[in-house]
C-alpha cells in the first residue's frame, strides 16, 4: 500500500511542479500550446480506447467504429470552425501572440 501511495504522490506532484514552473517565469505561447495539444490528444486517445473496448463488449464492433469515426470527424470540424472564428475575432492575429519569451 505504501508503494501505491508513493506512486500516487509522484504522479500528483506533476501538478505542483507545473504550477511552480508557470509561476516562476512567463512561457512563450507556442511551447505551451504544444504541451496542451499533446495532453489533450493523450486524453482523447485514452478515452477512445476505453470506450471502444467497452462498446465492443456490449454491442457490435462496426457500430462502435462508425460512432468513433463520426465523433472524430465532428470534433475535427468543430475545432476548425472555432479556430477560424477565434482568428476572425482577434483581427487575424494568433490567440497567444503576446510571447514574452
């Protein structure tokens, strides 16, 4: 049990370390965006694999695959739409273009 507590504390320490790094200095928008994009992709991937496995046990694999594909296309299309609207309201500039680093 102490090993589980130790590994849990180590995993949770990333939040504290990230907060300290964010407080200590300003970071350029591009690296922050890349890290956030990687984290979002990893989360979406983990959820998709978990949902696919459960859906495959409960229902038809083809229906699950079509549902995941439709969800991915919808997510992609809406992400592009939001990005275009964001650029338009920002006057054509990048949303995080006030880099200080």
